[in-house]
C-alpha cells in the first residue's frame, strides 16, 4: 500500500466531488474495520476476565483449605500441649 503522502497527492488530483465521495467511502470502511477490531477486543477482554475469575476462585478454594488445615494443626498442637500438661503421654 502507498504511504499517506502518495494517497493524498492522488486525492488532490481528483475533482472535488469525487474526492469527497472517495474520502467518505474510506471513512466508512475505516470505521467498520475499527468496529470489528473493538468487538474482537471486547470478546478477548471477556475471555480474559472469565479465565482470571476462574483462577481467582481456585486460589480462594486453596486458601480456604489452607485455613482449615491451619485450624486442624492448631487443634492438634493444643491437644498435644494439653496432654503433656496433664501427663497423658
């Protein structure tokens, strides 16, 4: 594709009414292409958000399991300390 300077030079050589029509068509095409790009980006953003939320929920589940394990270990250590205190072992 030609660079913008060359395109502008070619447009300048056209009659005014033709130039306006061509520029309008270029604008329509550019806007349509941009809408497609934005829609694609929105779809990618939605997929990313869904994946991020799934990962976040997995980490929340792991965090909950670790918390439960900490409580269980604390209870066992408390039981051992109490057993030593009253000479069960």
